[in-house]
C-alpha cells in the first residue's frame, strides 16, 4: 500500500530491505561513474548508492520509515534542526554527483518503497529527466551573495 503526502513522497511498508525501511531519492544523473558516489553519506549518514535504469542513475539511500514514513515526515518537516540537516545532506549528495555528471535534483524527502520502484520511475519518466538533464549539461550552478552598506 502506498500513499502520497503533500511533500510529494511515496511511502509504503513493503520494501526490498524489509517492512521498516524505504528508499530516499536525491536526484537523477546521466553518465555518472558509480565511483563518484564512493563513500558519500546522505540523510542520517546513510550510504548513497545508484539505481540504474534506461541510461539514468538515481541517487538513493535506504532510510527508516520510523523517520521517513508519511506520519514521521509530517512531524519531522516541522522540526527546523531536522529539516536543515536533511536539506544539507540532500544538497551535498546532489552537489557531489553534479561535479562529475549532469544531475537533476528532486524535492527533499522524496521516498519510494524500494529500488525496484525507483527503477520504474526512471523508466516511466526517463524522457522528462533527459530533457532536464539536457538543460543542465555543461552548466554549473553558482550561489552569489551581495552585501550593501545602507
């Protein structure tokens, strides 16, 4: 059984790792060397791995439903310290992948039942991801802060 929350997550109890875990999706890359993810830590310190399908690689981690299930996410997204740590880890994974291959981030706290479901999404949305990856290929994201003295 799955459900979608206002955060855009898909949660379920039947997962590849057992009924108490799910898969957190950070983003989708094209042409990513799996070695680029070696040693990467994602949300909650979980190791990051790739799920490949249709020439794309989804950047994922296994997470506990006790923290990332539908009800838990509702509460955790209200906890600013939890939200900040999760957002930073999410960004760090996407940034690491984007240094070596075109990478499209997804919304924070996008959760799927298992790797198989992630592969299905890659296959079903492959054309859409390809369009987005075409837009970011050969480009870099920069953050700029400007300060003015009033």
